[in-house]
């Protein structure tokens, strides 16, 4: 019958079955190789930067003076990274913490008590009445009825800048001892023969506004600080700018929102009228200025492929006023530039909880400098 198979038809040769299996295996192998090939092609077009931990180590020479913070202390490296000196210690029970309070009022000062009237007659001594009988002791409240207060936030050094002669140090600290919720600008003399006491020249509420605290040394020896602050509308600034004039009695004669300072006030204030504002180019995060027109910053880039994606934090250098930059290296971990050496040949970078040294010309691996965050490097 037509529907019955032909018993005389030749059998399927075994080689055909092997060919089919081979085609299936080839397709599977090709499917596994395509993503790898695509990833290699994308990587060739958009290569990842070299790791900051690979290569010939950078020199550990540290000319000049480096300011760094390690937890609750502010310290100096003076020519030799193996020897550091504390200048401020805000650890509980330390002399620095005990002397940290300033006579300046905080953001909401209490009203002073009115003076006594000169016409009031002197008070005559009076006999105290007998003390009333003590009431019976009341039962102690349950420990669960009074929750323990939240611990005060630890002080954090946000920025610092040395004077050109290294005899004056200005720093910004948040939550100083005895003043939680406050950000404070203070001045000390690190060369003092006895333990220096910081003098507070300005304070205000600690704000979560965008931006970071920053300190710059002006050509005339004064300092300008930038501190995150919140302003009422229509002001759009997110940082407050102030000028610190050091000396025997340091002071802050000028204060203004950042946008007003950048637009016109910098040319009107006597302390900053000769200061040339740096150009916004190149566009980098966490920019730090170096000698001459050197600038360094961070560039975060997303590298993706069919196999996954990741963010690489890159350190780049360039020149103020120019858009082009050169990437030195990158890491998946947190990484940001901190300060140039006085000769501009070395860049201190913050790598997690440590600070490393990196050749500013590239081609070298970073080397460990100190545990903590470098805040300034002055010749």
C-alpha cells in the first residue's frame, strides 16, 4: 500500500547521524564564542585603563609638607613619610578635644542675659527657711522607658590648606567636639612650640547640599573656603564662600553664596580682586589644582559587555582651560585625586582608607603613602 514504508529502501548511513551531531556541537561552540568575540571587539574599541596597582612603583619621595587626616586627628608629613606629626587630635579625652569649643556663637545663639540695673539696691542677706522633709523615694523608672540618646557623630576633617610658609593651617571640620551638627572653619599654627589650639573663625549648620568642602590659598596669603550650605529661594547656590585672613587675630571679613561670588563679588572683595578664577575646563569630578596650570580629577566610566558591566573610577590629568585630559589609571574601588606635589610630578590619590602616591606623568603604579586622606601638599 502507498502508506506503508518501502521495506526495500536503503538504511540511513551512520555517517549522516554523526554529521548532524557535529553540526549541533559546532553551533553550540559558536554560540559560546560569539559573546567573547563581541566583548573582545568592544574592548578593542573602548579599552579599560591600566590598573593603578600594576607597573613600576612610583617614587615615595615626599618633598615639602603633606597634610592628612586619619580618623580624629590632623597630621603632617614633613619630608619623610615614615615620620608623621599630629597637630590636632579630636579623640575623646584628648587635649585637642577639650579645647575644641570656640567662643563663637553657633547657628542659633542663645539670647544674652540682660544686665542688672545699676539702681537696684544690693541684696541683703536672708535667713534660709528650714528645708522641708524629703519626700519618700519614688520607684526608679524602667530602663526601657527612657531610650538612650543616639551617639554624637564623630568629627570629620573635610578640607585643609597650608600657608606658603607652612606656619598657618586652615581646616574645615564637621561635627567638632561639643558641637554636633555644625561645620566649622578653624585656624592653627602648626609650628607653635606648644600644642596648638585651633581658633574658630566661622561656623554654620552642617548641610547635605551638593558639592564638597574646599580650601584654596590665595596669592596674597589669605585663604578662600567653599562649604556646602542650603539657601532660601531664589538663591541657587549650594556652597557658601568665605575669605579667611590669618594673623594674630584671624577673621572672616567676606561671606557670600558661591554663584554671587563667581559672578561678581570675587572682583569686588579686596582680598580676592587679584585672584584669577580657574577655568571650568577640563570637566572633571573632584578637581584639584596643581602648580602652574596643572589640574587633576576623576572620571567615572561604565564599561559594559554581553558578559556584564562595571564602573571604573579613573584618575585623569590635564591643564586648566583645555578640554583634553590624559587618564593615568583606574580602579573599581573608590579612587579620587587629593593633591599635587609642589613640583607637579607626583599626585597623591585617595584609595579607600589610604592615600597613595602616583606618578603624574603616568606609566607607574601607585605606592602606599599614609593611612588616611591627604588634604593638602605644600612646598
